[in-house]
C-alpha cells in the first residue's frame, strides 16, 4: 500500500441498487445487498420475502443472512433459495438482530428479546427498556443486550436472572471482543462504554463529535475500530486492561465523518467509509492509505462494508443506493 495518491478505484465493479442499503455483505461468497425497500439482491437474483414492507435490520456471518422488517417478520437465509420465516412479532418493528454460535439467532422488538437456538427452540426475556442492540458472546450460548442505563447478559438456556452491568445513559449497539474478555456499547451521548467481563471494570471511551454506529475488531483481536469522528478511531485491547489509560489511534483523517469501518480478516488493514461517500484503505503499521472510492456526496454516506472471508474482495453500499465490489490485485 502506498499513499492516498495511489488509487484502487479502477478495481471497483459498480453494483446497481436503487434504495438505501442496510447491509452490503457476502452470502456464501455471493455479493449481497439488503435494501430498505424490501429487496434482497444476492448475485443476480432479487428476493422480496418481506413483500413491500421495509427491511429495518440485517446481519450476515458469511453463511447465514437474517433480516427483520417493519412487518415484524424475521427471515433467515442459508442460501438465496432457502429463506425461512424464523419469527414473527406480528407487525411490531424489529429493533435489533444477532447471529450466534451453533446456528442460533436473536431479535428484539421493544423490550421483548427472543433467542432461537439451532434446534428452533425459542426463549423470551423482557429487557428493562427497549433492547437497542444485540450480540452473542463468541463462546457459549450467551447474549449481550444493550438498553437504557446499561447492558444485560443472558444465558437463554438457564433459568437464572441475566447479569446486569449499569452505566447511566442510552446504550445503542453492543459488541464482544473475539476472546470474550471485553464488551463495548455505543451510546446516545456520543461516547462508548465498555466492561471487562472478568470483574465488571468500567471503561469509558469519549471524545466523539457524533454517535458511533459502526464497530469492527481486527483479526488478532487487539484493536477495535469505530466510526463517529473525522477519522477512524481505533482503541487498543491487547493488554488485560484494554484501552484503560491509553489513547486511541486515528486513521484516515478527512473533512468528513466516518460512517462505516471494516477490518480486513487477515491483515491489519482497515476499510473506512465516510459520510461523503469516500472509501479509503488504511494500513495500521504505517498509516499508509489507498483510495478505493472518491467522494460522491449525492450518493450519501457509506452505510455498510464487508470483506469476503479471504480478504480478496470488499463490498460496500450507501444510503442512496450506490454500491460496488473492490477486488484487490
């Protein structure tokens, strides 16, 4: 990688989408776009499982895709021709989704949180307030739930009360470190909050000019990249105390806020998408940058980016329907 004067723009193949892109991903290596207007584009195929209803949420782990709509339905795909209705909240909006180990999934509608294991068994829990974010722990059948004034950690297959970690404010999204040592939430108050799970030690990560709505962990688990500033803010998590007492790194400083981040699955290279439609690749070792996509303000902000499992391709989408696939040389 060289400096930003070097460009990968000619290696981007445009994709056609005519609506806000909720998720740009790869399902079994097929380029896949999930649109708010209810369309799911998998390769050359167009699916509309939610009919004319809007898709509000989507998540993909490479082999499974889950969508939730304003019709209250949750659809699960293992391939483009294998959609099943995994749940139905009967017209209630789906607020959050998560894919977990052993074919488990979860979703929330208001305070109601549903976990579905690989056998299709459903368990329900009522959160203390609207469940804004869901994430499964990397090991075991444990679900993290972000809500007002903290986060809860629920083992759906046990009768015990979920463990609660308190921090005042509205918690929006939640993510576990790959080794399961830390959990981090984004907040309405333009800050992040984290806990060390072994002892519940609090970690406050502040200084953002806007909300963080995109997280990405590096392949080695040592770094957490975040959106919400005029650069990608990258927090260190290698040591036992995580980012406590340490300053974050910054990559890709520009006169536009970062809206989406995606770490390469095998290298310390970060894809950074901005609110003006620009995309850069940044290498952490020396902060070298490569231009993937020049700014296109009419296309709106970059809403989603995902690498394929080998790191050879990056797919992206924007709020106004611009999309494409970068293939690395």
